C-alpha cells in the first residue's frame, strides 16, 4: 500500500458522493500535520472532523470525572453532526438513529468499534492496525458491520 493508492481510494470515495471526515483522539495539530504533509487533508471535509481538543472542550459539560474519549461516541457524533447539533445537544439528546445509521465509521481498534456502535453508527473494521489480520476474529465476534483487509478495499466495496 502506497500513498498514491490511498489518494486514489479517497478520490474514488469522493467521486461516489461520500463525504469523508475524521474522528480521532489525537490533538488537532498532531492529526493534521501528517495529513497536510502527505496531501491527504484535501480529501476530508473540514466540517466533518473532530479531534481530542473537541472532546476535551466538551468534557466541561459533563460531570467531573466523566470522560468523553473513545469508547464514548462523542468524537464521532461531533465529527458527523457537530455543525447541526451543539455539544450539549449531542451529549444530552444524541442524534436520531435514522441519521447515524447513514454514517460509516472506519477504524482499526476496539475503541473505534465500541464508540461507533454505541453512537448508532455502522462500523467497518480495517485490519491494518496493531493486531492486523489477528483482529478479524475479534471484529467478527463483536459484530463489526464490515471488515476490510486495508483501506484500499473501501474504494471498491462501497
């Protein structure tokens, strides 16, 4: 898998009408630096991105000690619907399932899957994380909606 093939896949998804976002536990600049360096940021809709900074800011709205980091679904809710709902609304009311079920979260970790599922999102596991192919059984057992060997399969599968 090389950078050009990743860019081609992202472009295919955009050409098919998908809007691409980011929901990460990384601080904004830490996440954006490599994206900009590799020219990947242009494929993602800025208004569909949420970072650790967003999670940290929203934690002032909940009881002391309550954490909104994954596996809490806040970062995905914020990325997908943060322009439509305030942080307070996302936390108190959530988002109707008829909206979340139109979104597919792609991730490579258990925390991604549990956050997506608890937020009502579809989840696609990609087996390029730390556990690689060894993660397949875990994602199957925990009912990931889709499982991809790599992100490159997204352009062909969706």
